[in-house]
C-alpha cells in the first residue's frame, strides 16, 4: 500500500503541522514506529559513567562532561509553552515573512494571535529558528534538568542537537542528555519530533507502518 498523496498528513514535515492536520503522534501505530526508531538509534544508558567522570577534575574529558551536565536551555520549549497573549505573534510572523491572514473584525484579537503562534511554531523547525522567533517575541529560553545519559549513533545525535537537545562526545561516544525520565524513550516528545521530521509517522510520505 502507498500513502494517499492527497491526505493532509502526507504534506506535513514537522510535528506541529502533523498535529494540526489531525495526526496523533501518541496513537498505537505511531508509538510502534517511534519505538522502532529508538531501537535503531539509541544504544546504552551511560548515566553512571557520566556521573563518575564528572567527579574527576583532571580527567581527559572533564570539560566535555561538564558541558553535557549543564542544564539545557530550549527556545523550542519556550515556543511550545507560549500563549497567544505572550507576544504580538502577528508582528513576529511579519518579521519572519510568514503569511498570516489578518482581516475582518477582531483581526488582531486573541484567536488571530493564537493562529499566528501556531504558524510560528510550524516555521521554527530547529533550535536556531526557534531562538530567532523567541528573540522577536521577547521570550527567554526554558531551562530543563538532565536526568539520564544515553549513547546514540552519530546521525541521531545530530538530529537531537538540531532540536536543542544536549549532546556531546565522551571517549568517542555520542552521548545524549535526556531531560525526561520515568517513561519509555519513544514516548519523549523529541522522538516524535524527529519522527515527524523524517515523515515516517502514519499518513506521512515515508510512513513506516506500511513497510
């Protein structure tokens, strides 16, 4: 079977757009896809190793470990947590050359600002773009504590870094600092973001459920 090219989901390439088109990243089919993605790219928990290395100030990778252990600042999280009244999102859209419909009564009201905010979230496909949008909106990044450390492959480390996740190299290992705990890794929102960006969720162009 092939993906229906006329489906709104087939035209999406990020998680915000996927949800706006009616997709459910937490569906059973998508959870299976994301679990497969994690199995392919996430390797071993090295939390104890990172903790031990952080105690040796004269260690060969002490600075790298400290950078990895530092609280993570995320502009993407700031956008996710922002509300329609936190900024003039229509102005932000204009500054970013995003087309936002402004007409009729209440053209700059809360509903219009909310729609503009969704457009900004859709536009900000990586941490650099999110930072640019937040700077225009006057928003500070959100800081998150790192709870776990996992080795991942080089490609996955790059994808995580693009989305503002803490990543670093320790003894030729690619290490991800995970800001979630107490749930399966495939349930983390960043995994769904990567999956949607790869267009592998159900209904997208590369739908893995149809392999």
